[in-house]
C-alpha cells in the first residue's frame, strides 16, 4: 500500500533528534562538572625556606623524567630526558620521541663519559666535555642543585611568598649570565619540587627548558 510522503512528520523527527542530541550533550557536561567539583584543588604551597632547602640538600637520590628543549644562536633541539642522580654519581640520557638514544652521559665529581653519534668521549669535567663537543658553555656540575630548585653555594636566590625559590642567579665560576626560573611546584612525597624549569643565558643566547613529567625519590 502506498503511503504519501506527507504522512510522515519530518519536522517532528528532526525535533526529536535535536532534543536527543542536546540531552546527550547536557549529560556529558554535567558529568564533567561533577567530576571537576569532586576533585579537590591542589594544596597551596607554604614552606619554610630554610627547612625546604635543607630537605632538598638531603634529597640525594632521585630520578627525573620529562622533556628538554635547548636553543642556541646556531642550533636547537628537543628530546625526552631521563636523569638519575645517586649522591655524586649521575646518568643522563636523551632520546627521541621514538625512543632512539641521542646522547648518554654518566659520571661523578672526578670523571665523565659521554656517548653520542657512535662516538665515545671522556673527560674529568662534564662542562668542559660538553664545550669540547658542542661549543656550548653549560655549567653541568650545577644541574643537580638547580633542577631540584636548590640554591648552590654562592647562588643568589629570590624566593616566592610561598617559600620556594622563584629565581636563581648563580655566582659560581663559569656561571656568568645564567638565570634559572621555576614554575609549577608540585609535592612529591614530602617535598615540593619544580616541574617547569627555564635556564636562560642572554649573554650567550642559550636557553634550556625542562618540563618534568615525573619525579621519583629513592
């Protein structure tokens, strides 16, 4: 039996479809809002500066995982970074997004070894080794302090009202021109550690950005 097209209420069908879509969207938005309301806001930072620095000094074994970007007047690159520190010994690896190793460096206060581009290098000083290979003047020996948000001896520290370091002005040998800025402190176990670190040297035109995805205290 033939039914005329006019017998179907097309307008009603469209209206029902639109109402269903709006209802679905509202349900999703409600769920998102309820989820956001159920998540407590991050705890505000408030520490005693001296006590916090002492805690950082006592944190001698840790692993950092994240992303590093480096820029100089002649070069720039970015890589995944994994830095493991055990007392004075360290192991640093830089890898591509696909997991291909770009650089691997390990050492202590007395010696350092570096592997990159199929070559093996050795030196008694990490900063000198980096300079030999790349021409970049980077005070590597200070990084275990700076990465944690800890002032090294002689450094000038500018503290935020919360008690953590907002900016470091290094005063060590071969540190001229470097500035370190910190953002996004998060509590890891019982200590606040920075998750966004910017090392900048306008005099040399060098900049290092570190975005920490994970801190592991050991």
